[in-house]
C-alpha cells in the first residue's frame, strides 16, 4: 500500500500518534531489518504514548496549577522542616484513593503552594482529575456566580474533581457567604474526594478565624480529622534565593 493513503487512513481513524511513527519509520534507513511484529509494536507504542500525553495535557489545562512544579524537583535540603519520608509517601497518591486530605501550613515563602502544585501535577500524571483554586479569588467568584446562574456549575467542578487544591486559605476573614460556600464544598467532598489546603495560619487558630462556631465545628470536622499534616517553618525561600543571586559589593 502507498504511504500517503496509509497515513490518510490512520488519520481518519484518529491514530495520529501511529501515523507520525509510521512516517518516521518509512523515512528511516534503519528499519529494513524490522519484522512485521516489530513495526506493529513500535506503532502501537507510539500511539499509546501519544494518547497518554494528550490526556495529561488536558488534565493539566483543566487543573490550572499556579506553578510548574514536579515532585522530582522538590528541594529537601532547604531548612524548612519538610518531612521527606512523609512527602514521598504522599506522592504515591494512596491518600487520594482513600479520600484523605492534606494540610500544608507555614509562613509565607516556604513553598507551600509549590509543594501543593507538585502533588497536583503528580496526580495529573497518575490519571487523576485535579483543580487548583486560590481561596481569596474563589469566594468572591462564587458570590458573583450566585447572581448570574453559574453557581451550580462551578460548585459541580469544585466538588467533582478527585483532588481540589485550595491555596492561600486565611489571608482574609470569611464572611457569611464564604463560610457557607466552604462548608458546601467540603460537605460534598467529605469521604468522596481529597482536598489540599495551604495556609499561613496554624490549624489551632482556624476555629477562631472561621468566626461562626457552628460553621467552624462543621468545617473543621470535615477537613482536619482525616488530614495528613505538613507544618513548615523557616525563612522565605524566595528571599534566600534572591539574596544568593544578588551582586556582592
């Protein structure tokens, strides 16, 4: 069969990875010795890789992770109290399968958001659905969505993903609407999905921060008791890196 009709047929079948591999093999001088089984194996392998890469790219687009972070690039040498054994255990994703949560606490600049995004990236690579949200932007958006009919759709997105990352919790006080929204999100996710929450505020201060004791009890019950905890400390990594890179007199 001629090459171009073969490529057209592969394209019509949606086998673009296989079509690309076929064209490359046809143009190579090193494939003459390959058996039919070798050819087929190479084509199938390329198609599987192509489809896996497309799915990952789609998951990452949907996740909208704030930072391009990966678990392979985690700096365990930085003096911030990161438990290497615990974090590496979290990278396998079993806690997501059991619908546990993760709380990352510590002062600004110690890498809470970066670590959360690294775990989100790994979850995407493991074929899990992920969504990243900054809390200071999320609740105002939900308040607007209540008035224009988007609330139910946004809430489905927040409650349906396997891993929801809520970043920068505690930068601003919660009003009544934000407390209700947070409770609704956690109630729908409790026992069904996993949530990562990052905060500069220590967990023992959360009850007072939430404001309403009834909502505080309900929110913390659904968030904290089944959560893994990583408490970071130390100086800002951003300031430390900037000081290292600044010119010396």
